[in-house]
């Protein structure tokens, strides 16, 4: 699998790259900013991107914003777990 890694910690990024390459994957780029992620994805067209959620400059949600399209709102939260899914009983028995 062809992979891009976005992680601002140099040691963590290197460790992830080592794990992935040892498992037989090709790491196309390792970047430390959301902007770098957008450039690397545009240039390399990877199969997968491993993305740190909190990245410089504000360490809030830059990684998520870059992963979902370079800006805008982060993705919606996952649906709640438990008995609210299809086929679950609702209300009193």
C-alpha cells in the first residue's frame, strides 16, 4: 500500500514509517504540517494517509481539516453505540 504520514513529532513519524515499511508498505512522504499533507497527497496520490489530528500551528484540528478537504468543518461524530441502531427496541416494552 502507498502511504503518506502526517505527524509533527519527528520520532513518532519515523517510528510509524519504520513499522509500515517493515510490514511491506511504501511510505511516499512524511510531513509535519497540514499544508504539507495537502501537498504530499496532491503530488503522490497515496492509497492511505496516516494523519495526526492535532498539528501546528494551533494544535487543535488541523490534521482533521486537511484530511477532509483542506478546511471546513471536521467530519461528524460517529453514530452512538448501543441500542439505538436498526432493529433496537425504542421506548417502553
